[in-house]
């Protein structure tokens, strides 16, 4: 894929420090790195540390050390979402002024009792709290904040998957921007951070494909630019489960760096390497010359 936009390319890798990097993380890091370097662009690293209860002590530093060990050197300073509360609060207040968000006191039990329909990644919220006159306010409970979605289709052309779209009202429902426990939701934070960092291209895993229409809607509401998107194939274990911390994906073995790097380059459709013994740095330099996003296939791959 050749980029013709006049804006300088800015891409990123944005891991969550809930554990150490695994093979799926490496695939995303390498693909986003190569796409940025091929287009002589900037590659940033952002730490999406929005959920302290799920984070592993020391994981953020370990992630950065692992990137360095694989010769994935980023540009500029690392952004930490945990330090950006004021930015997200300002966005929430902007949406309040637009009258497109409302407080929600529903528990999961409350939502289940309303017999909601299933959407793309869970229940479609039945709007129990959307009407203030019907809202069951619980004095002793903190509210979550939901954004009201239209009965409209939001779609985009993905560089790997092709065209993808959703009707937000029918397939997602009003979604949370700030949780009842006070932590910010991913959807709002990622939109604000991508805009502030000037992101022109987002290369990430297909597990986040279903989130993208929500982000397009927020970008529209907040008057923010829309990046180009490319969603990478998922890597699965032998049982067909996506490799993740939840499925106990093993951490990257730095003693086996070159083997892992070659494995990832094969998945990304790079041609065979000219030499059998190349360091990670050499592999990345070579792969940058031959990088072609159109060779990345969208189908999931089994990695054992």
C-alpha cells in the first residue's frame, strides 16, 4: 500500500501493561513499525494503562525493554494514558455540552434482566437510563457515562480486511465512556490520544476491528480527524483461541529473538530472507525495503 496523503506518516504501537509481550503483540509491533518506516514516517509507543486493577507491576517497563531487545526503536517520548485524566475529562464535558451523553446506573444484572439482544461484542444496551424520567438513580452508586448512538451506519475501508461497517444503534448500543468505578473507557481515550499525537495510520489487531465504528462516531462528535486503519490477522492457539494474556500466551523468549522475528515476517507476507543468519536489526532493515501491506492476509493463523 503506497500512501499518497500529504501529511507526514505517524503510526503507533499501543500495548496495555497487563502482562509481558507475546507473539500476537510482536506481530502488531513489527507490522506497525514496518509500515511507518517504509513510508519514512514516525513510529510512536503509547502505554494504554487505563485499568490499574488488571495491570501487572513492572509490565510497562518490561514491554519497553522487550521492544528494545527486538530492535524496535520508537520515536519521541512514550505516552502514558494514566497521566491524561484532564484531557479525557475535557472531552467528556464537551460531549455533555452537546447533550449526547447521560449517566447510567445499570449493573450487568440490570441489563440482563431487560433481555437485551446480542451485538457485535456483547449486549446491545437497552437504554434503561437514557430517559432521565425513567432512570433508577441509586444514591449510593457512582454512575457510568454512556454516549447516545444514532440509528446509522458507520463504516470505513480497512487496508487488510476491506470495507467494514456497523449500525451502532442495532449492533452496539449506547456505549460507556467513563466507567462507574471512575476509570476511563478505552474508546474515548484512544480517540483523544490518536488525535493529539497526530496519528495518520493505525495498524492493530483484528480484535479491535469491532471497536472502530464507535471510534469513528466519537471522532465525528469531537471534530477529530479519522486515521487510516489496518487490522492485522489474529494469531490463535491449537484450540482456535486468540493468543492473549487471558489464554496464557507465553511471553516472548528473548533467547529466541531471530526465530520469532522470522516467524512474524512470514505471517506478514514478507519474501524469504536472503541470508539464514540475520539479527533482528538486520531483519527489520531488510523487511522495511520489501514491506507491502497488500501481502498481509486477513485470515487468522494458528501459532503453537
